[in-house]
């Protein structure tokens, strides 16, 4: 096999222009599908950023409420004390939450508006790039991308929940293609919504060593009228709902891009294999058997695909770093599942595309090769 690898490498390196074209074609095709997969995964991750980064191990909501998007959860204040009394609960934070439109200047955006108690240990912004990470009366924290688009900064006013608040902090990582997250004080939120003695969710941190699943089960058993989920369960429900509602176009683009990429890989490898017929004829003239030629062809196809795959991966990595710097609320996330899927199917398609012209290669007459350059 080592001799086969040497022959394959020499044949590939013998014509650098042909190598560049074949590897470039494969890389371009695989870059397309890797980038689309990364966009799809990035959008899915962004949808649950607040749930994943709020710091809670367990989420307690109104009975029947299993996600944040386009729902309203209302719990009586008394639920907070009942949850606090459950064994395994270390700390908790009641929050108010609603999906609303925030506006500044001429810019409007849909946002999860979160009402935070003073000095809340959980539920607040996790990455403040300017200003304060705490909100007081008449104050708000908004996403930096929203502020940039609106042309506002610290000290400017933003309309939220029908009232106005002064921007005291700018957060990062709190915006997606669907919405962003804004934070106001708990008391302001309650006042703007009629002073009802209610909370939306209770965020729970379990004691060290305790199981989030076990504590969630205990809360569900001891506190009536609530839905209790671990962070993982809540995040999964949110992602599934929003992706079902809004990601059909991305899914279709991803599938079409994948099929197109495989077709380009197949065509590139097929043409590149046929272009080397004269080289294979020379090898036959030197006494190389057909089965050795077959192995050389397959190894060349795999090598071309592997190099193209690495180039495509590098390009996608660069893209994932560059896109967020453009100001777009878009994240690219390269997953192991995507790499395995793209790499495996590309290798299979490349192998099949290389096998197709093998019969022509096997029938190459060495004498014809030297006279007419392997023209059939």
C-alpha cells in the first residue's frame, strides 16, 4: 500500500495546475455545505443563549409553559418561597419576562425583556462591554448591536414595555436573527404591567453535588401548579419550537447546498481522474497491473478530497470568526456531527466518482498512449 500511496502522491504533484483545480473544486464545494451547516447550528445555538447563559440549573414556570418564545408565564409571588423551601435549592431568582418591541431613535427590534430584582445572582447579562451590569429604577441594559444600529449609547433613552428607560449598560452575545435580550428593573417591569403580584419564572441554582434532575422532580412534586424543567430540557424545548417555526428556509438551503456540493465533488474527481489517463497508460506500459492502478485512482481521489476538506474547514473557521465582526447578529458554529457527515459522504462520493472511469483506465492501450496521448 505504501507504493500505491507514493504513486498516487507523485501523480497528484506532477501537474500542480491540475492539482490546484481539483482540490480547489472540492474545497469550494465542501466550504458551501460546511458554512451552511455552521449557520444552521449557530442559529440554533443563538435561540437558546439566554436560557443557556442565565446561570440557572432549573427553570420553574407556569403549568404548561415549556419555552420562552411567544408565551406568557405567570406565577403568584408565593411560589418563590415554596421553591426556596425545597431541599437541594441553593439560591433562586424570580424574574419577569415578556416578548416585546424595544425602540430607540428609528430602530425597532423584538426582544425578550427581562425584569431583574436588585443584585440578582442569576438571569442578568453575562457579557457587559460598556457600562453597568446592574439595572436600577428607570434603567435598561440593551444589546450592543441594537444600540449601534439605533445610533444610541450609554445615557440615551430607549422605549421598552411602553415606557422609557435610560441605557446604563451594553451587552454582547444577547442578539440573534430572531430577537435580542433587554434587561430592566423588576419593579419597573411590574409597575408597567399593572403592579400584579406575579413572577414569570423562578430560576434555581442547586446545591453543589445535587442533581438538577432530582431537584426539578422535587419541586414539581412539592409545588403545585408549575412546570419544572432542567436547563437542558428547557433549552431543548425552546430550540425545537423556534426551529420548527422559523428555520425551514435554512434547512432547505442546507439540504440543497449539501446535494450541490456532493455533485461538484463527484464531477471534480471524475474529470480529474479522466485527465490522468495518459499517466495511467504510462504506468501500464511499465508493467503496472490494473488492480494497482485501481488503488492509485482511489487513493488519489481520497487525497484530493482530504486536502479539499481541510482547506474548506480552514475557510469556514475564518468565516466563523469574520462574520460576527461585520455587525450581523449571526453566529457560525462548526459541529462534530457536521464534520463527520460532510467528510463521510464526500469520501464516499469521491470514491464512487473515481471508480466510474476505471473501466476506461483499464482499457487504455499503452501504445496508443505514446502515440495519441491516451485519447480513446
